[in-house]
C-alpha cells in the first residue's frame, strides 16, 4: 500500500525511518503512467525557488499540465457548496448501492494495524478527538480513501464529483515519487464502522500540483480526485474560501484516523489556528495518521467553509502544532479549475 510520503498527521518532511520507508513504498507503487510522464524540471529546482504560479499548476496523473492559476482571470474569493439531499439520488446514473457484507468485511480484513500506518502521533497534550456519526451534512461530505483495500487517507467533496485531499495521498512527491494507480483507489463518503451509505466511487483521474509532483513542495501538497460518480449531489459538498485573517479562528478537522477502528470511523477535532503564513495554517487540533487530506473547516448558519487541507503533523520546524495547506488564491483557483474538468 503506498503511504505516499506518510498519509495523515505525519510530517511529510520528516526524516524518520518510517518516513523513509513510506517513500520507498511509494516508489514501488504501480504507476498509472511511466515515471517519464512526470513534467520535466531542472535539477536545481526546489521548493524554495520554484515559481509560485508554476508550483500551483494543475497536473494530471498522465503528466499533462491541465491548468495554471496564472491564466485565471477570476476575482472570486468564495465558492459555495451544497448541503445535499436526504437519502441517495434515485435518478443518478451511477450505482451507489451500499456495500455488501462481503465488501465491508474485505475492507476490515485488509486493514493493517494502526501502528503500521501512523508515522507520528500528533496529539498535542490531551487527546480531544471525538467520534462522529457522519449521517448529516457536512460530515457525510468527508470521505474515507482506501488503496488496494487498505485504509489510506481522508478527503472532502467540493462538487458532485470532485474530491480534495493531500497531494501525498495520490503521489509520492518529487521526481522520484510515483502516482498511485487509479484502479486501486476507492472513495467512501460518510463511511462509518464498515457501513458505506453512499457506496463507493473510483477515480476517473488523479491530480496534484506541479510543485508537489516535481519538488515535493510542502506548500503545494494538494491532491484532487475526479470521481466516476456524482455522489456529491446526495451528500452535499463543502464551500471553500480565501480568508485575509485566520489567526485565532476556531476550526474543525474531520477525517479517518488510523488509530481508531483501523481507520474505519470518522473522528473530529476542534482547535484554534495558532498562526498562519500565506501558504500554511498551524493549529492545535489533534490529528493522527490517516487524517491527511481532511478539511480544516468552520461552520456558519447555512454551510461548512473549508479554509485549508490537513497535511502535516507536529515537527521540529513547527513544534506544538499540526498544519495544513492554506486555501490561498492559488489553491482556490486550482480547486475551482479541477471542478470544471470532466
């Protein structure tokens, strides 16, 4: 299973043996395209000198650059989501029949032990996480992502067929990283204790950023999955926005931590944004492995607003906090461009 540079809660820049092993695993994943399909990049390039606009160009698993925020003329700063409908769509052209008992059992059997998945326990003092029953919006718009039947990462819907996650959940990062095989992924919105009320969907295509695919740029650790279903019409999907001021904001994180029921339960965590940079958010929410790709979100009277993507656990560069990719203008445009793709 490709824990592509350490999914969830772990530090993607860590130099621990677990992190090194994860990168080795990622390199051995059967890729959807040969490694030569990775966009060419100068050997002198790195996350510090990569042009910002180029770093946030949208790249598909076939290696094609699909969109660049440099070409975006949009001045939008907010994209509104949907609360979905009660139950599943009857007129949907995709079979979203809930999993059979055999399918549910297969996921549980294939799930490795929690310690095999967790690179770093990013519990900041007392563990304040709580179990969530994802029966309503927005929790049901958060999805469990599996790879070859193993619990893997978390993600969240932003349209009827577009899922946001961390870049390291779909690609190993950098020129030696590889794409996961699209056929090996399964996405289960609202999964809980072996029950998938919206069935499963598979990717039509995987996307990340030029900066992540070529340089493992942690500021561009973003993944997007275009699904073969329109499940977001039923579950609803998140709004997302650019915020000028985010420090001291109370935020939620929901995902599928590997240390709880083998990654088969959704858990939430409440915390405060401790500080932010133009590209990253640092918060005191508790997270562990498996929660990479989770939304960092706030709630208003009508919808849930995502402000970031959880990607990193506590590390020596940012002690006392977990962190994620901030929804900047570049990230906002990237997600919006992906939503428009077929």
